[in-house]
C-alpha cells in the first residue's frame, strides 16, 4: 500500500475540487470559490451549536508567507457565499498572485486534516505531494511562482468551531514537501487515459487516437482551456481563451434579481440549481411563491454553447501541430451543465459543413482533479526512484 499523503486541488473559478489520498484512502471535497472578511462585531451566535455544520461555517486565519495580508480572518466556501461582503472571482484573475487562492487552498487542506484527526485541536499534517492546476493561459509563466509559494509550512486556525471548548479554535500546521503544477485540460487527459490506482494506461484506444490528434476543451468559470494532444503528449501551440460560464451566470443572476425579486447568494447557489436539471429551475422570492427562471437560463446556456464551439473551431484551424485531429472531447463543470445546448449547437455546426463531433466522457466535471491526483502519485514515484538510484550509486564509507 502507498503510505504517502497526496492532495490534488483543481483551483476552479467557480469551485475548488479536491481529492486527498492518505495511505491509499481517498477523500473527496468541493468548495465554492468564495471568501468574505470575518468581522467579530457582526457574528451571529447560533441558537443551537449542534445544528452548525463545520464544513459550511469555516472561519479561517492563515499564517503563511504565501499571503500578503496576515491579519484578517475570512469566511471561506459556503460560509462566505452567505455573506453580504462575499468576494467572487474577477474576470481574468491571476491565481498564483492572489491571496484568495492560498486562503482557500490552505483552508480546504486544513479542513481535510481536521477530518483525519477528529477531536484534536492542534494538528500537524504533512503532504508528500500537492498537485494543483492553472489555466493554460497562466501555466507557462506562473507555475514556478505558484509552486514556490505553496511549498513549506503554513498554519491555519479555524475559529468558532462547533463542538469544541473555548476558545473554540483548531490550529492546523500543514507542511507541503513537494508541489507539482498541471495545466487544466492536460490533467483531464491524464484522468481519461490512466488508472488512478495502478497509474497504467487505461484507455488504449484514446492513446492510439492521439497519434492523429486530440483536442480537449475544458470549459470552466472564466477560461476555456484547450489542450492539443499529439502522440500522447500536449502540444505547445494550443492554448486556452479567456471565456467561461461565470459571465453567463452573472447575467442570469442579474435578470432574476431584477424581474423576479430573488437574489442568489452566489454563483455556486445558481450552479447547484443548474446541476439539478430543468425541474429545479425555479426560485421562491416569497414563501409559497414559485417563479420559473428557465426563460433566463436557457438563452444564456445556448449563447455559451455557440461561443464554445466557435472557439473549438478556431483552435483546430490555428495549430499546424493538431490539424487532422480525430477526437474532440468536452470536459469541465460548465460543459456538463450545458451539454444539451452544446450538442444541439453542434448539429447546426454540422449542417454548415464544419462538423465538430464532441465526446462527453463520464465524470467530465471531475477529470482535472482525477488527473491531478494521478500526476501527484506519478511525481512521487519518479522522486522515489531517483532517490533509490542516488543511494545505489553513492559509494559507502
């Protein structure tokens, strides 16, 4: 059994998706990309602490060289989404340079450490390999910055922790020994083609198709990360675009607020409705009053689908390395939400004489984080083999 501790984090503009592996046992989490400054003066004590769910009430203080402002405490994730001063991601945000990235990432890592050490209020948790993702537009120039910021020891303090004695705090010291950064989209290819346990090739047919060329379009919050695969490796000439579902979500939220007098707490609340399917496309601005919001949702998903295919067509036409690609694969949470609209738009694309036959694989919204966990395990294995070789050639005495 693999005795190492791995953490794989897909740093999404809408959601952070996480897979943690501790001595072979895998845990899965996801958290809205939302933070809000915590102010003790406005904190509302719960009537009954037993009703408080820790995961939904994370108040964090981060002590780390990775962040600039070390004095503030923050609500993160679902707790932040409920606050009036919630901060969501801005367009074209630079993940490696923003405090929110580290506050959220360390926060969710510390939450996992608490789950692994129930009842303890001072925890030391060591991560052998952390694998994180960056958009293809930021990967080449920002990966070293992100890696250097994440390595080392960081302290996270959770405040107002339900079920703990005064001062109701849990302190988690996280030590990250090694970091590997993967490009969004390329990680999805790993998730598609390798087994998460054995690390062996699990889809020979897809690897064979890569000889002619594959294009993966990872549609996320603020970027669509296109990756060209040739001979089982990413090609350098294919890169993503600043385009994603968040702008369309914001339009839906604005229209619903204006016309139906209902305010969504965050994009994540709307996305949860979208995942539920058309049967859940309604809001209740007042008790007993139900308003259908499908008329705001469907046009936005259709617009996004058309633009997604336009960008797919542009990518396959612009790269000499990937001309003649035989497989087009849609991945990402936004692609799952708009799968029907993308498929309908693809039919019209075919009628225009430029067919784009898209594959929508199983777990398409999780493939990046699955690929990141595979990447972490592969990197640790490579590291251990290098150490073994070094020890084997080092003379004794």
